C-alpha cells in the first residue's frame, strides 16, 4: 500500500503517479506495489530486508540510485497500557527526484504525520520539494514522540512509587519490568539515531541554509534530551525495583517474625498441658479445682509470653 504526496504552490496534492519532487509513502509493500512503482524506480531488496528487521541498527548508506537512511522509531504496543513500548524501523530513500518512506506495518511516526496531513489546504508541516528538510523533520518527529512516550513512562513510574507504602503488588512489579524493557529499547535506538543525525549533519545538502541548520540542531537537541531522559528514568526504575524488593523482603521478615512469636507463645501452654497429661503424680492432681488451676496456669503463662514479645517489639 502506498500514497503519493507533492507540494504544489504551498498545498499538498495527491498525484496518481510519481513525479519529480514528490514523496511516496509506502506501508507494508506488496509485490503489486513494487511492480506498479518499478517503471519509476527500483527499491533494493536489502532496503526491504532492513525495514522488516526490527533489530536492524540505524544507518546511512548509499544504494545504486538512492541514499538510504534507516532510523528506529517508538511504537506504542498497547494504547491503554503504561510502559508497553517497542521500536520499529523506518526506511527513508531519497535522490534528486523522490523521497520514499518505507514502514512495515504499524508505525506511530507515520501515523502521526498522516493524521497531521489530512488538512491538505493548510499544510505547514512539510514541503516535498525540500527533501533534506523533510527528512530531518521525520527524525525530529521521531525524537519528539520518544519524549512524549517518556512522559507517559514517567507517570507509570510515579504510580508505582506511590504504592510502595502499601504491600507490593505483582501488577506494579510487572509494570516496572515492562517500563525497564521499553527504556532499554529506547536507549539503544536513540543512541543509534544520534549517530545517523551526526552523519547527516556533515553533508552539505542538510546544512545548505539557516533553516536546514536549525532543523539539524533541533533534531540533535531533542534526541540528546531523550537519551538523557532515558538514562535518568532507567536509574529511577532500578532504584524503585530495588525498593520494591526491600519492601517485599521486609514484609516476609515481619510475617515470619510474627508467626514465630505466635508459635512460641502457643508452645508455653502446650508444655504445661502436656505435663499434666502424664500418668505420674502431679501437683494439685487430687484437688477438686485441678482443672481450673491448670487452666489458670495456661492463661497466665500465655499472657506473660504475649507481654514479653509485645514489649520486645516482636509483634
């Protein structure tokens, strides 16, 4: 599936066929799509393989007819969940005539851009004739959405921290694990994207004008900010997880201590009752109040044990 966009006199249009200065947005390309586009350009098989590989490292390469850029973009796996994020590749091909974006399935960056471009008459986001600016805006959008998702992750961390005073819950621990995994994905991808921006910033076409330079600087600043934010949140998640472990350990110790104290208290009257169950001469055995005397001894020994453990703060 693909769609063609072209800026004509400040407005974004949808040509039926690729023309110089247009942007071709390809999502999950099929054989039919590639055949329809083959009279205008050929997409190398290596590019398609890279876009379909979620573990592919961001890079800048030269293909036969195109310059190829691959970046990793954030993906919200569960709209209702906190911390359930992954990263997916976004391929960008460009030459003198075209800019081609290739994504394999769901991609939040491209979905965001498509949503913004619905109002073609008031399009102020992109100009397809300015290819380098458009490419840097894609990188910038990616960094901004990373930061947006990091804010949601921070809310999840704060929510988990608020529950530290209560008994630790498996749901919160699982949420922290999801957050930690998402931050690990973000950290690796953002650092690789940073190298891509550094490479592009050394190319003259990406710094031809002041606007181009400003875009490159903005993309770099947003990426660096996202990297630093991820580092901070990773440290907070580790500290929070360690605190959860400490809380759980303290709860276990408290429970074991309480059960041990109760067991010892119960052992005292059990010992007295066991002695009076023996078939040997015992004190008060001929007394008509023997049962009451033994019962009183059991109660008194239990009360003494309870008071001792209470004052020793073992309850």
